[in-house]
C-alpha cells in the first residue's frame, strides 16, 4: 500500500498580512488592470488641479482667502470610496496633495 503524502495546511491565523498582496507562491497578486490605474491617475490629477478661485478675496482675520481646493476635496473623497487597500490610499493621498500644492501657484481653476 502506497503512503499518501499530506500537504501542510496553512490556516488563516498563521498567514501574514502581506498575503493580501502576494500569493502563497510569492507572486504579486494583480487585482487591478494597469489601464484602470492609469485612468484613475489621470482623473485624480485633473481633479486635484481644480481650484475654486475668488475674484474678490475674502478676509478672515489676518488671512486673505483667494482660492479653495474644491477638486482636491472631491478627489480625496473618491479615493476613500474607491480604494480598498490602505497602502494604495497612502500613495493616492501623497499624489493628490503634491498636485494641489503645485497647482496652487498656477492660474488653474474656476473663477467665481
């Protein structure tokens, strides 16, 4: 009678948190197509560049508010809604804030 070799079982409690991104064999799990990622990147960058600019600045104490980052707020809400992994959200947050800072010095946005 031939002996049957049993495979070692890996239970969920013994797996590391990195198993979300890697398969058991060590290959990276692709859970999103590159075209979908690029589409989201373009949309989020365009949104984060959208500012609501005021024709007449509003004075709030010693501050003078000339623009409001409307697109950045919308893009941040979309990231929270669309991305399920925290690691990806951190990358999107950094990208959005960087674009908002860069476009704050340019005349991009809607003039009200």
